[in-house]
C-alpha cells in the first residue's frame, strides 16, 4: 500500500507540473501595454482616419503615440486587418491580399429619360433613321448625349450612312434590345390598336396617322452606304463589319 500511495503522489505532481505552462500565455497577454488597447478601440470605432494629434488627446499624457502606433502596426502586419498610414492619419484596413473577399458586384438600375425613351421608340419603329429624322419626328432638337446613352445600353447601333448631303449615320436596334424587352423580332412591337388600348395614344389622332411596321433587317437599304473605316476610330461601327451586306 505505501508504494501505491507514492505512485499517486507522483502522478499528481506530474499533472501540476504539466499545468504550469498553460497559464504562461495568459500571463504574457496581460503584459501587453494598455495604450495599445486604447489605440485599437479608438481606431476601430472611428469612421475616418485619425491623426496623431487627435489620438494623443484621447490617450494618457505619458504615452508616446508614435511608438505605440509603430507597435500596433507591427502586431497587425500579418493579420487580416492592417494598421496603415494614409497621409498624416492612421486607420485599419483590410490586408491588400484579402481585398478580393470584400469585392461586391452590383447592378445599378438607371431610369431612361423621357427623351431617351422617345428616341428609342422612334428608332425601333422607323429604323433605319438618322438623328435629323429623329428630331423631325419628335419635333424637338435631340438632347446632347441621348443617342450616346442608348448606344451604351447596347439597344441601338449605327447601321450605315444615308446617301444624302452630309451622309448622316443611320441607327437601328440590336438583339440586346429584343432580349431586354422580351421580343422575338422587332415586328412584335405593338401596333396602332394595341397602343391605343394601352392608353399610350390619344383618341383624337390626326387624319392619316399610322404606326409604321418596324423592321430590323440587317441588310443595308438602297439609300444607305456601309460605315467607313474611319468610323471605327469614333466607336460608331458595330463589332463585326457589315460592309459586305
């Protein structure tokens, strides 16, 4: 029995010895300067970068702000968030190699202006049509940039040049236009009766008023010339050349 008691004592001593190192990290953590904790709190809570003077006013008078910032920067150098200096101010920022985690792609919806909607409708129904013809149909001068907006949406494209003085560019709709508005072909656009039924046209229309039958035939018409090579430099020509059509 005495020998057994001795063994029990030895085991207990070994457990106690093994437990001693476990408390070491906690003791080490407690040694961390308090000013670093204060700096962390200030910088994390700030909605914008803070300069050293602002930080110094919030810290005890005996704190060396420059030294404390240097220590804090070193601590965070290998973490997912780094302490960085921007101009004369300091802030926490996601580590450069992890910026991809915060990439957020959004689709921004923009409402077309009334002028753009009217211009798009005229192009859809009257294509191929020039800028001057659009202005004549609308009865007002086209707003600057209206056609540019529609070109950027991908709903219209330059077709060619009218065989007329000045050789103005003609415009038509694209496949993206059909896809966006759920049309199989441009001929599916509503006619006169459908537009009246939807309340888009007034009842007292002038005599002889008619809605044209739209067509987006890609082949250039007899009164159109192909776009010229120089139009490519202006970004007017479509991606694929139609000079052979």
